[in-house]
């Protein structure tokens, strides 16, 4: 009973903090551009031998006011190295390699194709009973084809993410409600017209139905610019639905 009441209090506080955050952002950006985006993606994972796994995501994104629709697919491979630790949640270092392909269908301007080879390293630490954190640094090339021209760039990303977990047992299996949250920063290392975001702040809520399926809803704030020469004066509020499937 105590844990159930605590869970309700934490969820209500998170919802209140999220509401206040976006209310303050809305007040602070009255003179700037504000867009709303809607993202839906399907994520798949296949575990293979020797701590390797294949994973990836595919989906689409739209913007309001409606200017474009973006489709993408991003297959990747990762290797997980678990270090010895006294806790059941051992320290993990994960290496990522993959490539993303993004196609943006515009209303009034030529369409845009972007290819993003990437590699990254992720550290899952520190980990506690109900909350865990991870640090993910990623480097990605940006190969763009837009308006009959090829453009090449390089971008670095760093994401601090965390998960707050709730557990309960029902009918001999575990239902898990969890609260994911993250802050991601971006740096443009080499000129590319595809570079836009500078920061993303993302709280959400997730649900694990069984070992194979889980779902996430999130509401995030993105600070970005449309072109390299512009100032960072565009703000996106992004609603996202993510579906995860573990195939083994």
C-alpha cells in the first residue's frame, strides 16, 4: 500500500513538473517559431551470440503546421560488455554501429534524402533499485541529397537518459510501468544543411506488457534552427509513440 501511494505521488509530481516545464517554455518563446511534431516508430531487437544483438527502428514523422512528412529506417548492431559488480544491475559498456536513412517529403520544395552512418559508446551507470542512468555519446556522418546537390557533414550527440521503474505482479507475470526521461545535446562538427537540433528534453511513460513487447509515450521539447545561417529560433513540441518488440 505504501509503495502504491508513493508511485502515485511520483507520477503526479512528474506530470506536474512536465506541465510546468512546457508552460514556461511556451511563455518564453512567444516571439519565436513553435511547431508541433508527431512521431511514430517501431523498434525491434534480436539477440545473437557473444553479447551481440541486431536492432533498429523505422517509422514516420509529421509536422504541424504541415510542411513535410519524414520516413526513416535505421538498422544497427551493438556489443554489450558487462563489468563485474556486486549489484544485480552490473555496469555495462555498449558499443553501437549502424546507418540511418531518412527521406523527407516536402510540400513546396524539393524532397530531401539523408544517410547517417553512426557509431557510439554507451555507459549504463549508475544503477539503483528503482532508477538507472545511461550516458550515450554518438558520432554520425550526414550525407545529404537536396535540390540536386550532395552535402557532407559530421555531428556529435550526447544523451543523458534515465529510467524510473515500478513493478507489480499479476497472473504469474510481471507488469512494469516505467518513467523514461532524457536530455540530449548536439554539436555540429562539420558543415551540413541537415544539422538543426541543439537540445532535446524528453520525459515520458512506458509500459512492458511481457518480455517481448513494450510501449512508450513521450512529450519532448526540441530547440532547433532550419538553416545553418539562421539563429536557433525554432521550438518543437514533439509527441512520440514508440513500440518495441524483442524477437527472441
